[in-house]
C-alpha cells in the first residue's frame, strides 16, 4: 500500500467524539477512540464529507494561502469553473479573471478552457473504445481513489485522460516559460479549488507521475479579497474603463462545475450523471453488477451538485447551479479547441493521456492471503452474529460489522459494544455476589477474590486499550431470539 498524502486532518482539541463523522464517511475511514475521532489514512479518499458534517469544525483541509505568491517570481492562477458561480450577477467571466490579476497573479489560465479540450478528447476516446463502455469520468479525484480501493473491476472503465486541472497547469506552464523565459522553479502554478480532493491530487496524483500544480488555494479563502477586487473593477467599468480579454472558455467548459456539465460536453444523450458520494457508491455497485450495459459514459461527482458543492466553496450548491445557468446564457458554446489556434490557449504538443497505471489497493482485505482472509471472514461473521445489529455507533465504529472487522484486525475489543459491555458487567456482578455468599468459607473466599481480581483487571484493561486481553473472557450467551 502506497503512503498517500491526505489533505484532510483532525484537530483533536476541537473534536468532541460526537460520532457524526463515522456515520457519514463513505469508506468507513473514521473511528472514535478514547473520546476522539481517528482517521484511517488507508481508507480515506479525501471526499470532505467529514468536514461537511462535523458540527465542531474539527475536520480541516490543508491548503495554501495567498502568501504563496511571494515564493515565485511569476505566478499563474488556475481558477476552477466553480469559482464563477460564487458571486452574484456575473455575466462575464472576464471580470473575475481580471480581478485575480489585481490580487497579485501575473497571469490566469482557465481550467474551464482545458475542460473543453478534455471534452473533445473524451468524445474521441468513447468512440474508439466501445469495448470499455460505459466509460467512467476520472475528473473527480475522490471517485478515482474510491474505485481504486473498493471497485477494482471498474478500473479498466476509467477514462485514462488527465483531469482539466492538470491539462490547464501544463499549458499554463508552457505559456509562462515561453513568455518569461524563467526556469521552472521560479514559476508558480496556483489552483483555486472547491474541494480538498484537488489539494490531495496536486500532492499525490493518480494516473500521472507528478502534477505541475505547485500550490492550491481554497475558494473560501480567496472569496473576500476577490470580491473587493471585483467591486473595484466593476466601478472602473461603470466609469467607461475596459478590461483586457482573458476568457478562453464557453458554455461547455464553464458547465463542468455542475453535475451533468462534463457529460454535456460529450455531445451525447447516452450518459448517466450522478452526484453525492452515497449515490455514487450505489451507481458503482450497480455498474459492477453490469446493470448499465446501454450507456457509453458515466459522470460521477463526490460532492452534491458537482464541484459547486465542494466543502471549500462559499455559496449554496443549488444557488451556484442557478448562477451557472444564468452565466452560460452570455457565453458562446465553446471557445477552446485543438483546431482553434486563434485563442490564448496553447494546445500544441499537449499529451492528455495518463502516463501511470491505476493499480488496485486492497486496503479493506482482512488477511494476507486467501486462506487467512477466509478464516478471518468467518471470524467476522461469528462476531457479527453475537452483536445486536443496531449499528448505533456507540462503540466508535460506524456499524457492528465494522467493529467486528476491527476486532479481527486486533484494533478493538468486543466490549467496545455497549450491549456486550453490559453482559460483562452483569457477569462480574454475579461473581461479586458469589464472593459475598462464600465469605463464610475462608478458602473459598480467597479463591473467589483472586478470580474476581483477575477478571476485573482484564475487564478494565480492555476498556482502556480497546483490545482483547487474555485475562478476561466474555461470558457465553445465546443469540437473542427474534420476535415473531
């Protein structure tokens, strides 16, 4: 298993151990141990659902600030299409692009322009690879990571093209080097992101060896200073001033910010577009069961509404979707194309294909080989049968089965279940009662005290460590009978 960088982390001082996150995490990557949440890096796909649901703001995302601009002699802003949907009454993306320049960037390069090129390449790939239908979009890093660890049979269906963020970075770099003559280390390519998954992608991408993105700033962090810059430029325009034209994308590229936008770019009606990580998992399960044989393309977004629903945005995703529709009324259908050399986009010698294979990572496997895995699976089933099946989360795991798997892995004890805990407590109470009854016989009392001490020590050691000990054996009990 590779050691991947994760942008999401926990602030233990803010965490209250409230269990909200363990229920929402789509890969069951979070446990609550000793009153604090613990994130399992092997399971995490950086989708940001824990950030969205945490009422105490204990889940955070690593990212850069505007101060990163000081690190480079020449900086290029790479705004995500979802940035345009954060502000009111925007009818021209050029206003936001020029506002970015006024914040200190030396140039801007629209990710939506690169998205139009990826759409063009996607149409060609779908047409030439009918044996791999339906093709699954690879634009969302969380979806690619989810498939890699949980749906290995679907890896071959992933669209093996670089995401627009990467295509934009490569073309922006080509343009910057050509314009300035500066070496690579003096040029900073800064992505403006709606989600933590893109931060992770920039540090540890899948499908390519290394990303050209140097830093990532959250939309929510740049929102206020950019808003002030937009107001200033709007005032200048009202007085008769004009802005240089920096826009290089149309409806197709800007539409990528919302669910269905990427699919629309394929110029086909034989597609499926889904958003929200729970819905996505259901789609992938159905796809694994070969229930979508007639589709040629599937667009999946981890965030509700698409990228506009990212946890690092400001606006409500449904309001953003409405703003996106309003903005597109003022845009041409498409601006950037491999056949169009009149735009500001550099498209020569850009390879859109992946250069690194996506490999299945069996992080959820509970054995090092087939026989061990089978034995552990049987052990899990037996433990699950002993649990009440309430999936209450009081144990710190999201489900009874998740706790059973933790026990088999040696990461928890069955007494973490409050119902099993009560069984132990009743067992020890019975032993204490027996000890009291035998106090008349000194030899029996000594043996009973020693036995009780041994069980109490093992019992409380389990409670502190969360792991099974040899000293305390759980009382045997019959499986509760189901009511008729």
